[in-house]
C-alpha cells in the first residue's frame, strides 16, 4: 500500500510517503505516478518510509532509483528511511551498479527531521546497518 502525506513549509513541500507490506512494481509505479503529478517546486523534499515494508521486489528497485533521479532533476530532495538490512540488500542487488550509490546518496537512518533529538539524524545509512527508531508517528506531521 502507498500512503502520501504532504506537509507545507516555507521552503517547499515535504511529502511523507510510506510503503507497507510487500512492495512490488505496481506499488512503486503508483508512488511514481502520484509524486510526479504533485506540484513540487525546487526546495521540496520527499521522505519515503519503508519501515512497514516487509519485502521489496527486485524489479521495483530501478523504479525507485528513477523516481529519485527525476525528483532530484526538479530540485526536490529524496530520502529513503526505515530500511532494514534485508531491504537495503535488496536495493543494492536490485539496483545493479546504481544500487549502492543510491543508498549512499538517499538512504538515511534515524529520524529524518532536522533538529531532531536523535544523534543519528540525517547520517547516511551504513551497509548492513539497521535503521534507528523513526517513522511517521515520530515525525509530528500535524
């Protein structure tokens, strides 16, 4: 399942996305379609939370990579949070030569919020490292 929650801020929109359960090509295609139709101006940010995803299909990974590149071309930052070691490995394998680079550029662990009390906030994900506590509930999206 795909959930998107926009949060308006002066610098642009922060969109919190969440993929849950088994995420295949159809879910990633729906996410791509929804995000690319949104009027995201430069300075916006997309945070995709995979903490509730149990599996990510290998063929869905290239779609996530392409989505991140298209958003980046539009001036929108893309962050991937909530990756278990299992999901990070799938991204590495499914992304081919770009998988590890994708994780290094877009993967975060800890709370993705600036100014968070979490000392790991915003640091790149380490290969094989499990993410710290985070998620939509901790994000204070009110």
